[in-house]
C-alpha cells in the first residue's frame, strides 16, 4: 500500500521571475500518440500534427546509430567536428560558419540571446513560427509583428516596422504553419534594404521539400551579406525529429558569437552520427520529396472534393480552412483517432494544419474528416 501522499499547496513564484517571462505562454506541441491512446483507448492512431517525416529514418541512419550505442557513456564531441565538416562540404561553406543546435529551435533561441535584449526589437510576420515570439519575449526584447499578406510574409510591411531599435528580423521560408514561400529576388531586395545593424534570420526548416531548381539560393545571400543567418534542421525531411539536430550558417564572426552562448554538448552523440549519415543518404531525401509531393496532391484533391479551401503549401503540411467549427472538428477527429494541429495560436482560429503522411494515413484523415463534416 502506498504511503500517504503529501500534497503541497500551489504557490505562485511569478513575482520572482523576470518580468518578460510572466507574460509568456508555454509552447504547445502536437498531441502525442501515447496521450491520445491513454485518453480514449484507441489502438490505431494516425498522427498528422507535427510535420514529421512519415518514412522514418533511413536504414543507413538506423544502422549507424546502432553501431554507435556502445559509446553512450561518453560525452559527445562538443564541437561536432565531423558533422560540421560534412555540412561544410555539402553546402560549400567553411566549418567556421556552422553552429550546431538541439534542433533549429535551439539555434533560434541562441540567436535571440546573442542579438536581442531589453530595449531592442525583433520583427517577424503574422502567422509565423511561434518560437520567434517566445525567444524574443524571453530575453525581454520587443516583438513587432507585421500583418501577413495572403497568409505569408509581406516584406514591405515588415520593412516599415524596422527602426533604430530593430536587431533581428525572422523570416520563415517556407513558412510554418501556412506553407507559403518567398522567391529569391524578393528576399534579396529586402535584405539589401536592411540597415547594417539588423540581422536577418532565414529559417529554412522545410527548405528540402522545395524542388532544388526552385529553392531560393540563400547561400549566395550568406556570402554577400554579412548580416544573414540561415537556420536549418534534420527534424523534417531527414526524418530525425526525435534526435533533435539543427544548425545555423553565418559569417565566421557571427558564428563565433553564437558558439559563445551555445550550451556545451547541445547535440547528443547519436544525433551527431545520425545527422552525418543522413547527409550521405541522398536517395532518402529524393524519396521523401517525392512522397511528400504525392501526399500533398492527395490531400489537396480530398479537400477540394469536400468543398474546403486550403492554403497552397510547398512544405510537408497543408493548412485547411474549416470556419468557426475548426476547434470542434479537431476534437471530433481526435475521437476518430486522427491527430492534426489546431493553429489558433498562430492567429488562424478557423484553420487546422495537416502534416503529409503515408498514402493510407492521408486517406484515413480525409475519410474521418468527411464523416465529421457529415456528422457521422
């Protein structure tokens, strides 16, 4: 029999926290499969909520990870030498331009800690990745949010918000959660017009899903403009979300500042070897891109048959409009074992975001959605 459990009274410690923290909301990730299984007792669940790669990691990556298990008692290489070298060779930059992170979220947070503080401002778009606001607020800086244009970035509106206090501009390209993107000439014109004291962060977490011939050549910007920082991740197209590996590319002087703030050993040993192996597995990315394109077409056609509008996307998700009943539809889908993502926190209360899954998962989602809309 368990001993009597001592229940401590709930106390508020807000008066001890720095003021900027008190106004923050906790980041809400997509609902885990295990949680829904516990709540509803549903065995078969389709999760299309967190923009994960439905293929899972490649066989090559899994083999490399298995071979590295014996070294788990050792600290990882704090500098990530081999992964940084592999990235530098693949991308065509110097290793001194690479900063590794525990996912790209970590790198975005490091950027905020280096360049933002009380009295400084960050500019980003409405409907942009929620972490920009969280990282800005956490360091006591001020967020300036530009109204979106067709659910994407309005660069002119963002330019109008920039002043002498602006230190960072965040641009997600493609954007999450809307899947919109900006072409190279638009981006470069914007970057050229920025004051020299403003760092522009190009968040390319979903860049691998773009056709290589169409993707903005942001590496060119990196080499031309010293105030450009590019952030990328292995969590999406590379299928390594569970290992949390991301990175930033910047001029060596900027990378040096980021690495001063970066936590020691922020990328674990399995993540390091898995990411390096993923870079070697070129066929996997091609396969992921092909599957994603087919899945996107499947969901678009399904939404059209249901008479639903959606935001055209180039990422591995699509955001569909459901009107005032979006929250109710989300809950009803959960009851049918389908997890999608509500995006009211992104100022899109009438929409739901659906990640691209395997063909059968996409079909299950569409079938459940049709039944929910019909009241079945």
